[in-house]
């Protein structure tokens, strides 16, 4: 199984409704893409202070690498990804992505 972890440092003026819409779009992929097992969304609640401003994030679990690649190439995922980049502080510099094989 692959866990795709994405953490976002949103621009300070990003409206909460935009963040909610992005989350809803990510969650909506679950029923549509084969091999996408689960979507977890949430705000950072870590007390450690090591988040470097990444205030929100999500994790998506996939059956395997093939399912992850389908997600990465999916047109709806790409549209949502563009929204994330447009609202992240510094564009891509405001996003941290890490994939784990679990």
C-alpha cells in the first residue's frame, strides 16, 4: 500500500471556503478512482512546532503504485492540484509531498 502525504502552507488570505472546496474535491476522488482506498484530511494539531507553517494536509491511501499513478494523471486531480498550488504560499514551495510504502 502507498500513503501519499501532502502538507500545505496556504497563503494567509486564502478563504476557508476555498480550503473546504479543495478538501471536498480530494475526498470526491475516492469513489471514482480504482485502487484509491481512503482519504484523510485535517488541520495540523502537532504541538512540536516543526510544521514550518504547513497548517493543513491530507493523506491518500492507494492499493499500489499503479493506483497512485492513475491518481497523479487524473484530470480532476490535476485541476485540484492547480488550485492548491495557486493558493499555497510561494506556489509549489508552500507544498510538501511525501509518499510512503506501508
